[in-house]
């Protein structure tokens, strides 16, 4: 893993299963949706600042201003208040029913050095921000939380993630729970800015972001998987929203069509971990494929328990499927520490009151040295060449 710009095509594991029993405990009461009182701000002040990976050694900085004439550039450097570099970007805006967005700026900066703190300022004014680039080699840690929303539980989850020393945040769908109320994107951007302006957030679409009909298309996925060099990318992770392996009563069979089309491709590619959300609870599987345990399949982790307003999905199927290792209806977040090219530690932290409790953990072994990939090249090439 020489270049941190390719971190999302990082990979995973045959695993050493550690089954952890959930302790009995009394769950805290639900928390209210957060309120964001209106404040007088300068129209040119950058707001909702957040960053994401943008290819090898580059970051994309995104922010919003009310002033439509604000320029789209980022000044940055390795010392506070000293900006040796300038990145020029672009902007857009949109209208939706009665809503009119601010000016949404996007600027890619780089090349950047790995594992380095950069200080930056957007549009030439406002506060100085800082970001930390991911390391160029192991170890590296990812924070994972989906279905965040904007509740008291969301705030608690974000506070717990802030205590984690991580390089990238992975979010498998359902961010703001705006649901056509576009101003909630603005309050969500305000809520997550303290974290999202410092570490890159890599997200995927969920049903609460779906405002225009979309269709499943595997062309881009085949193209991406075909580019992966497992010598350089020993861990391969996939994020999408609706889980395929789910023993909760909620959202059963909603991902079946996607699973039928894509699971053979992920299996042939040697995907190590699949992160999903949607179900408002936590569940971890064994390595699994085609509906049963398989040492060459990916581990599926459902982590749609970040703090959404709809509450927890508390009812599970009984008995649990043989592929389900750990499941619990609690809010929380996960941490994936890739120690080296072959071993990673996954932990899930229950959001119990205001204390993150490590409730599930397992060491994972990468599929790279498992022998599983040796029989795959011909099968994978055939699948990738299919229209």
C-alpha cells in the first residue's frame, strides 16, 4: 500500500473468528433530534467544510458560502498561517422546490505528502482548518459508521469517533436524513464539520439520499476491480447500503437482486470485507458466499447504527443463521485497524450512554496469502470481459 490515494481499494481477509457474546444491559432511552438555531453569519464565510480522497496523493475540499461571488480556491501549507500552495476549483448550486442552496465549492489540492498535517483556508477568508493525510504504509485505521442522521445519538457517536486515532471515515449510506428537506443537508454539514474537515470521509448513497431513481449497473464496478493489483492492494473493501446477509427482521430481501448480480463478481475478485448500513443495528458474519459460510468469501458487517432518528431495529430471526457471528441492536461505531498486509483488528463499540463500550472484536487475515485468489484469475477475467 504505497500510495494513500488508493486506500478505498484496500482489502481484507480470511479470518480468525472470535465469537463475542453480547452482555445483557438496559438500553438508554431515545434521544431527541438535534436543534440548530439560526445564527447571523458573514455571507462569504466558508461553512460545511469537509474533505475526501481524490486519487493518488490528492484531497478534495468542499465547502459552502452564501455569497455567490466567493471564489473557489484553497490556500494550504504545512505551517499554520503560511500557505505555500494554491488549489483552484469550481462551484455549483441547485434549487429544489422552495430551497435555494448556497454556492457549493469543490477544490482538489495536492500532491500531498503522506501522514502529514496541512493547514488550509477556503475562499481566501474565514477560519484556518487543518487536515491529516493518511499514511503511505501500514498500520492504518478506518472509522466506520452508517445511518448517522442528526440526533443526540449521532452527536454521541461522532464524539466517540473523535476519540479514535483514525485516517479515513467510511460511511455506507444514509447521512443527513434530509428526505427532501434540503436545509437538513446544511445542518448536517455543520454538525460533521469538526471531524469531516480534518479526516477524509468516504461515503456511499443510501435510501435517504435517493431523490432521483437509479438503476444498478456493474460496469464501473467491473472496471474498478479489474484495476486492482493485489500485490499493492492487499486488502479489498466494498461499501454499499442495503445488506445482503441480514438476520434482523428489518429490511429482509431488499438487496436480493443486487446480490444475485454482484456477489459472484465480489467473490471472484477476492473482496475481504463488505460494509453496509440500512438496518439500524449491528451484525457481523463469518466469511460467506452464496448463502453459506465460505473461507474464501468476504466478511459482511452491517453497521447502520450511527444514530438515526428512526430508532433501532431490535428484532432478530431465531435461531440465527449459521453464518451470523455477532448481532446486537444498539447504536455504535466500528474501527478497522489494518496492522499489516495480512492482519487487521476489527472492533465494534456500543454507544452505551456516553461511554463507547468495545462489544465485539475479531482479528482478520487477508485473503491475499490464503490460496483463495490463485484459482480466481481465469474466472475473474471472464466475468470482467462480459458486457
